[in-house]
C-alpha cells in the first residue's frame, strides 16, 4: 500500500489511476463519489510556449495507447503482454493482486504490475485468482519524464496543463466523474485520459469506474 501511495498526488486520483474499469486497485483505499465536480470550470493559463511533444514512437518503442500497449489491444492475454514488456524492460518493480474492489465481493480478480511510475493492470472475468487475466488498463504518474523504451501514442505531450491540452486538442472532452475533491478528467480523441487535481497527475487508458 505504501508503494501505491507514491503513484498519485491524491487518494481519489490514485484510485482512479490504478483502477481497472473504475474499480479500486487491490489494497488501495476505496473512494466514494460525493457531489459532482464541475468538469467545465478551467482556470486560464499561459500558452504552451515551452511544451515539447513526446518523441514519435519508433518501431522498437513500447507505445502506450488509448487502446492498449505495444500494439497489443486491451483484452490480450496477460502472459503475452508480460512477455513483450519483460523482453524490453525486465521484471516489474513490484506487483499486487486481489479482488479489484474490496467493497464488492463479486468484483473480479485483478493483478497490477508496477514499473516504477508506470502500472499495468490485468483482470479476470470472475473472482478466482486462478482464472485467466487479460490487459484492462495502464497508467503513468506524471512526476517524471516517460523513460525509454516507453513512448506515448501520437506523440502526446506529458507536460501540459489541462487548459493547454484542451487548446492543443479541441476535440478533447472533460468527463464528470462525480467527485467532490476537484479531480478533473480530460479525455483526448485518441482515448488517453489525463487525471489530476489542479493539474494533470496521471495519464491512463482502459477501463475506468468507481469502487463504491
């Protein structure tokens, strides 16, 4: 749990960032929605004069995309995804598993592999630990530059404010998560989702709901 706590700047962002299909990650403190947060209120900010886009993914990059990882779509068997990642970056820093929402005894079993500030989640279709799991979500904590060989799909910059992201991608949409702590969620057209309180703290993709 202590390791999980370093992956986000707030409990709500942590739960949303690490959750597959909005379920609270194994061993993380669950959060309950309160009054809906305003998803349209954004403070003005300076133009992204110094923003640098992420490098264009090369053929050898492990691309983090809105539909999966390294050209492997969500729903790909865990063994296949882990094999590809391990060949390039080695074993995970840590891992955790358990039912994806401790408040719901019927929630599926999930395993989350953590590679420093990046996590990858695999979920089963039932509550059994022995059941096959598939890729359901991933997320990256925006407190450092994305290390190689990871690369962001479409060269999306990771150092912009919410306002700057919205200006760069006019078709991006704010999602009202129904949270009262000020967490914002901005989804780009390519399905990358930026989450944070005040500023983007996490970029993620895949299933997202709340554990309540």
